[in-house]
């Protein structure tokens, strides 16, 4: 006879817990139930307490066709074993390849496969491992079972569609409320599944002190709670790990992406599915930024060819890079009521604000559509590469490497900062050299006035551009090494410090000369010549590196890959894919866009065709970048992203700096100077008025940014619904837990009686 029945509803799923007095009083039944539970949860273990590789196959229910041909190449009979019955399947989807060193012993590889297959309570990753051709083969193919994918989805805080099609935060305990949970290829994108494998591999930790089989000496000692994956990378057992490419999906994406003849739009959802959030957000921003260049490009053409000419001066005669139709001397427009410089400067300030606010709205819509609007912010594990003495973390209580903050601050203050200042000094040295060469070539041109000397007058700018590019490449490597040496614990802190170093140098390296010309020399002709040199040379170099070089490299590599495929398409494809260079990341691409945005928002008023050149360049840039990431590099791991991160803040900072720059350039406009002279204003009064106008414009910029919401109303409503449902689910979970505890206490007291 039942004495207690507890019924409750949790996120749309009704549960009923009935406790029967006869069953509670039966000790034999409880013992039988406990034994069966242990059988379900446990699997065969090695003496080290981890799962051993077996012949049983498990994975998501449906295989993915065409992922390097591995689904057929590596037989399903050799995949490792997991215990969850719902993960057992006749097919396996290979996701990630681990490259081992040539001297790795077979027992080391077997132990690593056992750890990969072990559950997380045993320190493993809860994944599936395949030895490849044989035990001595220097690679391990990794897949993921269904339950591991679902639990990691909850850990990452991803949103997924429920039965009604609404995006809500995924909960593993509420599977029945979500659609497509039985098909992992529909529920998660390929990029998400592959990133989860990496996420699980990096979470492996030793549960006790032990020795890695096949590794002698201190290198083989693995301490309790030490990160296993980082340890194996440090001792060079694991050389590389990368996601496998799906050739069929990659070819389909290429036909839809860079092979299309249309100029407008990109297959962003397909890019997100295959390459992941970070790559998809970059191309979405590149596409949005490229077509946002159309209004300033149209204005630039109008100012150049339809507004009254600024005229020409002797200093520009014979200049082959400045056509007669292009304004050549801002000083000659003082008779016009509204000059092109004034129109362009005011438009640049407005455009930079509207552009960033509209991008925020687009970014919010994409983050909702891709399920990353509520990513979990949790206390992160130490990043790969973090070093320190093992100890107890005072926050989490876990045993992990510890590194004192004061040591990191000393390294930053006494080493990193002086090195950064040293490189900034080299930038100043190059700027002084540019001015000296510019003065020499200018005197030659004034003396002869020939077309040859006009061409040679651009030589100092070209040399200085080459110098700054070389210095920038050297500095990026130095900044990487400095940030590694600073030993940041969290990946976010590491990325922020590295990005900050590069951004400070990039801003100084690319804009110092332009600011000096505008603010100190106050030479608009020289500023226009310098900016045009930068744009023309950078576009030429960019087209060479983005279009010509990738085509040559692809033709050379493609023939080698074809030979491998003709020899043995299944066995040799991994070798061909492993020979591809790793994807260098999007850092350099964002830097390039940031510099472009700076040229346009800060100084385009003195060279109205800036937006035109950038628009033409970026149209080919989209296809060139797409071609490179699809054909020339390994597929990268891409974590879920809710936006551009720190790069968005960098673009916004440039937007505020553009107000200062354009206000000063307006002050230098001949028409404005004529008005101030006619009014009899002193230079000090003019500067005070300029500062006041600058503050008013910044205030107007803030008001304009406030008037344009950062996210559309429908996204805001959806986000608030997600937050409300999450809060309600937590409240119900707490209530249910309290009920269960209360019921358990009553049952225990009745049982004791």
C-alpha cells in the first residue's frame, strides 16, 4: 500500500515518484536494485581504473557520410567501449585526429586510448577511440557518444530548439523537451561536435599519482589532478590534434561560397555549421562591413567628381597617382560655401557610429539563431600551456598548477612593457627616417618637376610602409612569446593581453605618421599623399597575397593530394590532411580590417576615394579568405562564440577617436580657417572652440548610439524568455530537490521504525 506519492512538473515533463511501503521494507529488493545499478554504470576497467579498448562500437545513432572516408576506412569493430546503452550504435562518426610522436610505444598509445574512453569520474574524457591501422600507428581517431555530446552541450550553455521551435538553454535532464535529440548530426553542428571532443580531451585529469606506461624518468610521472592532455603535449607524446574534414560538405560549401558569381550575401549558416561560431562571425562582419562601405564610397565618388574641384597646386603637377579630376589641394576650396573635406569629415563621424550600432544588432540576431546568446560563464580550467607548481586552488579547491599573480605582474611591468616601448621607439625612428627622405625627395621634385621625380617622391612612403610591415611581423611574434612567458591562467586573460599588445603597436605603427602629419605638421597635401600611398600599396600587396599566392599554392598542393588519393584514397587521406599547415587564426584578418576602418573613419576626408578602394579590395577579400580556409589549411577548432569579443570594443574605440581626428581636420579645412580669420578669433580661442565642438559631437555620438538599440526587439524578447525559463527551471529544481530530501527523510524514519 502506497503511503507517499509525490507528483511534480519540471519544464513541461511530468514526473511521478511513488514510494511503496512494502518495497521500502524489503532489504533484499534494495540490495538487488543497487547491484543492478552498478552493473549499468560500470564497465570493464584496467588496473589503473580506466576503460580498456574493446571491440564494441558506440556513437551517435547516425553516421556522417564523407568525413574523410573514415567511417568505412576504420572499421567499427575496433572502437572503444562506453557503458551508456543509448550510445550503442553500429556506426561511428570520426571527428578528431590525434597525431602521436614516432617514438611512442604501443603500451603508451593503448593507455592513452583507455583514458580517452574512460568516464570523467575516472579522469577520462568519455569519448570513443580508434587505434587506426594497428597499435603501432602514430595516430588515434576520436569520436563522441551521444550522452557525452549532450552533457557537454549543457556545460557550454548552448541554446537549442525545443518542440515548439523556440531557442532555450539546453538541459540534459529535460531531453524530451528538445527536438532532434536522437540525431546528433541535426542537434549539433559538425563544428560543435568536434569542439566538444577537444573540450573533453582537455578536461582529462589524473585521479591519483601514477606513471604513464612507456615513458621513463620524470617525464612519465603523472600527479593527482594533473591535466593529462597538457602533460602528454608537454612531453611530446601528442604532437598535434585537429578536426577531420568532411570532403563532401566542404565541396558543397565551396560551390555555395567562393565559387558563386554573385557579389551579395554569404552562406553564413553553412559556414557556421562546418567551421563554427568564430569563423562565421568573422565572415559575417566582413560581409556586413564590405557592404557598409557602399554609402561612403558613393559619397567619395560624388565629392571627387561632382563637387567643385579643389584645384591643383604646383606641388602636385605631374603626379601620376592623382588624376586631374581628383581634388589635389584642399587649400583651393576656401571660396566654396561647403567643401568636400567638411562633408566627408561630418559623414565619417556619423557613419562610424551607425555602422557599429547596426552591427551589434546583426550580431545579436546571429548569436540567437546559432544558439550562443547565453553561453555559460564559468570558472575556467587552466589553459593549455599554463605552468606552475601543483597546489590547491583556493577558489575551486581543486589540485592544479598555481602561479603567483605578483610574479606575473613583475614580468609584465619589468619585461613586457619595456619591450613594447622599445618597439614603439623603433616606430618613431622609422617615422623620422620617413620625414628625412620625404624632404630630400621633395627638394629633388621641386628642382626638376619631371614625371620621374614625381614617381620617386612616393619612394619614401613605400620604403616606410615596407619597414612598418616588417616591424609589425616581428613584433607579433615577440608579443606572442611575451604573452606565453607571462603565464596567464585563463584563456580569456591570455587572449586579452596578447590582443592589447598587438592593438597598441598596430595603432601606433599604422597611424602615428598620419596623426603627426595632421596634428603637428598640419600638411593636408602630405597627409593625402601618404594615405593614398598606403592604400594603393596595401591593396596591391593584399591582392597578390589573397588571390595569386593561394591559387599557386593550391595548384601545387592539389596535384600531390591527387596522387595520394589515386594510390589509396582511404589509407592515405589522413596523411594528406595531416600535411596541410594549421590554420593561422583570424587575428591577422581582424587586424587588417581594423586598420582599414581606421583609415576610413579617421582620415578619409582628405582622400575621398578611400572607401572606393577598400570596397573593391574587400569584394575579393571575402572570396580569397573563403578559398584559403577551405582549400589551403587544416580545419580549425572553433569554440561557440556570441560575437566578435574584444575586436568589437577595438572598433568602437576607433569610432570615438574618429571624432577627435575629424574635428581637427575640420579645423584645418581652408573654409573653416577662412571663417575664423574673418571673425578675428585668436588661435587659442579656435582651439577652445574646437575642443567644445569635439565634446558636443561625442555627446551626440553617445545619444545616437543610445537611440539605436544593441539588439532588435524580437531578440531582446527571446533572450528575456530564455532567462525567465532558466530561472523558473532552477526554482523548480530547487523545490523538487527539497521535496525529495523531505520525502527521503520521512521514508528513512519510517523504515527505521
